[in-house]
C-alpha cells in the first residue's frame, strides 16, 4: 500500500482516515524483513493520528467564546540589541 502525503490525507473524511489507519496497522503486523517500509508505515500512521486529533480539537476551538485579551498580548516586544540597552 502506498503511503499518502499529508495534503492528500487532509482531503479525506474522518471515517476514511480511520480505515486507512487500520489498514496500515494490519500491514505493520504482516510486515516481513523490510525496516524501511516499517518506518514509512509508522510515519503514515502518525500523520493520520495527527489529523484525527486536529479534527477532534477543531470544533472545541471554534466553540470557545472570544474572551478579553491581555492588554499586552498585541504589544510588540523590543528587539534585543536594537538600541534598548543600558549605557
């Protein structure tokens, strides 16, 4: 099974990602003496798990009410060495 790229995975719905994850897990169990393929499968599984976690957390972020920000949150920090040292 070919390992998908992240941009291709982002276009898939959650249930399809879960099916792919299960397929990669089964393939890992059936893996022979091919360490490179095992590493690629692990990376692909990590990508899918990351996307699933992002999907899970995205609705929680959208539902979070916009509260007051700290007054200094938008303030620009001084750049070190840009004339703000003591003489």
